[in-house]
């Protein structure tokens, strides 16, 4: 039912702009993830959609109806906040049925609703348990069941999996998404976890400093980032700054020391200052040949992969993920070469405030 649209939404707290001209559209029944570092304004954006925070300026629409000033209760949205805030003295069923919209319901209807909600979140056998008797995952499911029991068609999730341990977090990703899909909800899910956003979202909106940097499918955002920031925040990247010296099948970028690397064709002119970015996962390491030569500085065992940090040409820092079967080929101090498929290396104009500032995740 509801599509959601934010138009030039700004929220100021003193001199802080928690939202800075947000423009964003969420389709009906879409699962949209807002991905951004801590402090980017994710919670603020969600609270404004819910009606808990009033924008300083701009408009918010549900199905093209202006809801900017509408009270929370009258909106068709429910928010599951970062802390579950279950009532400690109420059991699971009472918590689920706490929503104001079901106050007037008959006991029979309430029981039926509670049963179906608890079934959905696999808690049917814990209806009489108190929150402290439940695991973190079960508490989270209870809070989710309560949110769903409200019947709202817009579900707003603020880092819903954050407090769970790694294994459960990964398990619940699938469940949460399929639940939202089967109930045909329009869902905005806020997270700082790129893996979570990549596996769960229909589309991802990357947020930074109160602004939407890029919106696209997980594949678009991962493979065709529109800025060095997105290239690094969604899947870490290696960077090389220099000037375009040749354009043809590949773009050739040369730095001040005359070191050259190949990248995808681009619109930049010869002589222009640019940044080349290639994903860590797309950078290869070899012992005998490559584009750049250097030394292994650090190796971190990660199970099926080994994360390798290198210093190249005595000054450039690059990282690669190497399959762990190659672990015997390198050690700290080993000479090594890196290369990549130039098609996977992107070229961006130099960010106006410099690369270091561009990549900051404050
Ligand atoms: P995120 O959820 O992405 O971590 P928030 O939306 O919580 O970010 O915060 C964005 C910015 O707005 C931060 O700088 C934060 O300190 C500020 N902020 C958020 N809420 C308030 C508030 N109620 N009063 C003052 N500043 C706030
Ligand atoms: Mg937050």
C-alpha cells in the first residue's frame, strides 16, 4: 500500500544538520536499507518518517499524501527501535498485545492475533515467558511481533539486529526480510553494517552527514559506486591518486613519481587529477608480477581468506584478500606484486576536500 517520499527534508539540532536536504523515495512493498556510519543521521531520518521527530523543513509523503505534521498515531508506520523496550513485568503475549490500536479488541480476537504473530516469529511456545527469561534473539522477535501486531503497513527498523550475536544476526536477516515480504510491508531498515544491507535490501540508500550519497540496488552500489566514499564504505577499496595520462581501451593514471596503473574507461580529460579505486576483494596478489611492487606488512588470518596489508612503491598502502591456500607463498616482509582487472578499477575526480576527508566515517 504505502509508498514513502522524502522531499528536501532537513533537521537541525543547533548547528548540527542531522538531515541535510534528504530526497528519497521508497516504493510500495519495497525493502529499503539506509546504510551509513554512526552519526550519519539514520535514526533521525527514520524518526521523521515515523512522526516522532518533526523536520525543520521539507515534506514527507505517504502515498503522495503529505504527512509531515501528522501525529504518530495517525500514520500507518511503526518503528522498532534500537532498544527493544519490552515491559519487564509483562509476558510475551501481553507485550505483543500492548499496542494502542488493539486496546478495544475482544479477548478472542486478541488471542487470535497473538497466536498468529507469535507463530510468525517462532515464539508460540514462549507466550507466557517474561522478557528476562528470553534470549536476546527471542526478545528481538517479541518486539518485532509487537510491531507487526499493530497492523501497520510501514515497518521502520532501527538497527534491528545490532544487539544480537553474529550467528543469530545472520540467521535473522533472511527471516526478517521474508516476513516483511510475505506481509507485503513497505520497510525501511537502518544499519551501519554493509553486509546486512547488501544481503537484505531491494535497494540501498547510502547516507552520510545527513545527505543521501547514492541510491541503488546492492549490485549497483557495490559495483558502481558514485564516489570514493561509497566505494570504500560499501566494500573496502584501495586508492591511487594521480593524473590521467592516456585514454583508450583503458584509462592510465600516473602519479607524481611516474608510477602508472590501468583503470576502466572514464569521462575525465587527459591531465585531470583523479582517484583510481579498486575493491580490496578485486585486488590480486602475486609473488612474481603485477602492476605495483611492494612488501607484505601484515597478514590477518580470517578463515577461508587471509587479509594482507602491503606497502607498495615504498609509500602506497593497499590491502588484498588472499585465499588461505596461498598462505605459504607470503610472510611479513615478503616481496609481492598487486594487480587487478582494469575493468574493476573506477576513476573519480579528486574530491574537493581531498581524499582523506572524503573517506572519513565520522
Ligand atoms: P545515526 O542514527 O546515523 O547514528 P543520528 O540520527 O542518531 O545518527 O544522529 C545524527 C546527528 O544528529 C548526530 O550528530 C547526533 O549527535 C545529532 N542528534 C541526533 N538526535 C539529536 C537530538 N535529539 N539532539 C541533538 N542532536 C541530535
Ligand atoms: Mg542511530
